[in-house]
């Protein structure tokens, strides 16, 4: 599979942020992007159809990003999925918790297109090594 | 969104609030009858706010100044006696409130609420800063992109007119050669200009990232405000006349807890977060 064919799921409760992420991904050459407004919706989508990459916010209603991450890691079918946390929750304990829960990367809001690009590329590189 | 939306107890609380206020006003009226003249809490001679007030944002802090202006326009009809009575009364009430607070141990609760006010203020400042930065980024990018688009438009029109002249057989060979060369240059230049314009459009898009941040901050401020309301209501209830005390008060004190994040433990920039992750072996 070509890297540009990666199927992304963008999870954020703010539609503005989902659109920004979608546009940034498009800018980086990724056009296969779907959206979910919280962890519950995201998990349903992940179980319903195949995805290759999850980008998730932390602070969301119903099921937050860390719970989503834990659910993904606990699911045999999904546990291999790379998860990039994109969040304003930038406290030490948040970063540690995300790392321990198995996040593949952590981007602090507000971020630049270059930062997102760099984190994505690093994750892709680690996956293929 | 109002503070009370989604709170099933809000109507009940409001009714309770009103009845407590009414009871207190009755008690105050008693005090007033004992003094020689009734003291209006809000001076009647102040005209209802007109044009001057309308444009004032509540955050501007000029409200008092406006009232001052209005007061200076209208003749001061209130005799000096009114204000000294009022000050006496306010002083008396403050003393009573202070003692009641101490006796009831409520000062600790109020202290907590008061401590959350600077936090809310900081958060609001943060919202103001983010939205301003965003507006400036958008305006800058727009102003930078406009001339690029305009120049392309002007040049395209000019070349188009020349080509029309060519089709009308009004150009000689030399003029045609020149037109062909200019058109080629223009076509080479357009992708550069559209690329630059595209970058400005991306900049405008990225400038919208404040919405998600401010949304979260405003949600937290709503919580703080709600807690303040709960605490003040509890205070009011504790100081209500005896007949009001039979009303349930325990639930009033269990307002939403505020997790005051503070800033000291923030790993707020990407570099620090990356360093931290690296130190953890990720």
C-alpha cells in the first residue's frame, strides 16, 4: 500500500478542528479521511470498516481520547492501529498517560502544518522499520 | 448558552433565590422604616441607560465611568444625607455579613470561590488573546493574498485584449511575437502566484484553530461561574430568616467541583512534550 492511500480517522468534538485536520492531511497528500465527533462514534467506525491511522483529540464527551486509545489497544482487531493524539491537554500527566496507554505520537494544540507532518512521518517511519 | 441550561434544578433554585431575596428585602425595609427616610438602593435620579451605554462591551470596564458621565449631566437632586445613610447601611450590612460568614465557617467556601475568579479572568484573557491573534492572522493573510490575485487578473485581461486584437488581425508579426512571449511568461508565473495564494489560504485555515481552544476555556469558565452562583446562593440561604431555613440546602453546597488547572505543571509547548516523551523512552 502506498503511504498516500492511508485511511485516516480524525476524532475531535469540534467540527472546526476536524476540518482543519482534514485540510492539513489533504495538503500533505492524504485524501482518504473520515471524521468522528467522539470516542464512541470513532470506535463504531473503526469496527465497521478498515482504517490505517487514527488522529484523536483528548477532551471529548461520551468517550475521551485516552479511553478511545485504551479501547483500541484492548481490541485484538484494532490494537495495531497507530494513534496520534492531537490535544490541548498538555500537562505532564497527560503526556505520560498517553504514552503509557500506547499513543504513537503527541501533538500539542495549537500546532503548525509542519509539526503535524513531522509527527506523521515519524510514525510512518517507525511502522515500516 | 446560559449558565443554568441543562441544570434540572435551575427553576427550583431560582424560585428559592427569589423567595430568599424577597425575605431579605422585607428585613431591610424594616431597617429603613426605622431610619428617617427611605434610602433607594439604586438612585432613581439616574436616567435609564441610553445610547452611551449601548455600545459598551461588558468587558470594557467603562461602565462606572459612563454612570459618572450621566450623573454629571443630570442635576444632583439627592441630598447629601441620602448617601451618608446609604454608606452607614452598607457598612452595617458588610459587618453583619462578615460576622455571619465567620460564625458559619462559610468564609472558607467563599475564599475558594474568590480564588477561582483570577483563574476565570486569566482564562478569559486567554480567549481574548487567541481570538485577537487569529483575527490578525486572517487579516494579514487576506491582505497579502489580495494583490497577488488582483495582479493576475489585470495581466490576464490585458493579454486577453491583445489576443482579441490578434484574432481581429490588428497585430503585425513583431507585435504577435511580443504577445506570444508575454503570454508564455504569464503562464509560467501563474503557478507561482497561485501557490503563494494557496499558502495564505492555508494560513487563514490554520488561524481557525482557536475555536477549539476557546470553546474548552469557555466551558471551564461556565463551570466556575456556576460554582460561584451555587456558593453565593448557599451563603444567601444560610443568612436567610429562620422560616426559610427549613428548605433543603445540602444539595446546594455540592456544586460542580472546579479543577483549577493552574499553569505550573503545563508542558505547554511541543518541544517540552517531545523532550518529556523522549525521556520516557517513547
